[in-house]
């Protein structure tokens, strides 16, 4: 049975999971998920869907969440490198509106555990990246929402090169910021 190391983040619930890698001249082996070990670490969740995306350098995907069908996610990079971000949207949380970012890569093999109640996004740092993630609920396209990646109220420090504009999908160009999110839900900032 493989081992994992879990580093808790400053925002409660978020964790960086690093699996033990067993390697030799032939290559390597690692367990990316083991339900019993995750449960022992307080991450007791059933995943129902696995997703994978490939993106080129400069692509920013997010910040996404589902309104009525929130998802816990376990995200990782198979090849390449990304800056991965979670924003706390849990009403009543002492860290509501705060963000945490992690560099995930095929080299460091770190995984980012993001519980329900967070918006999520990533920015591609390498020429190409293959991103994989497990979800605790199915994707419901009609339920998807998001936050503006560049909302000054959240203040994410994306690692853009000087003068660089991220490559965004059409929907990611039009998300509102945290103030509009709170106003629509009657949450006081």
C-alpha cells in the first residue's frame, strides 16, 4: 500500500497531497488515490467523475463552481505545470473570499484537494499541460457559474509575465466578481 503526505493549507479544508513515488531504472509507480488513506486524513469523499483537459501556455480556466451541485475536487497535473487556485465561497467561513494557490506539475506530482464550497481555476505555466481531476458530483452544465479571475476584491496574484494577457474562454471573460456573487445571495462582505 502506498503512502501519502498531506500538507494543510491556511484555509481550512484545503490540502496538498503528495503521494509516495516508487521508482527505479524502469520508471515509477504511485497511487494517486486511496480511499482509506484519504479518509484517515479527514478527506472522506466518494468521487463519481474523472475529467482531463489539455491546455497550452497562457490558458486560464476558471474560476468555476457549481451552484446547487457543489463538487469536492482532487486535482493534479500529468504533464506540464500550472498555477492552481481555490477561492473560499463557504458562507460564514472566516476565510470567505480568500484564495490559495499551488504550483502543480508532472514533476512534483502534488495534488490539490479542494472541498465543496470553493471556486477553482488554473493558469498554464508550461508550453502544454495535461490536467486531471476527480469530482464528487457530476457536472451539470446548467448549474455552472464562476467568478472573474481578475477580481481585485479577491486579489489573486497570478504569475503572468509582464504585459501578458491570459487566454480565456468566452464564458470566462464574463463572470462577475465577489461583490456581485454576495449581492445575489444576500451575503454581507
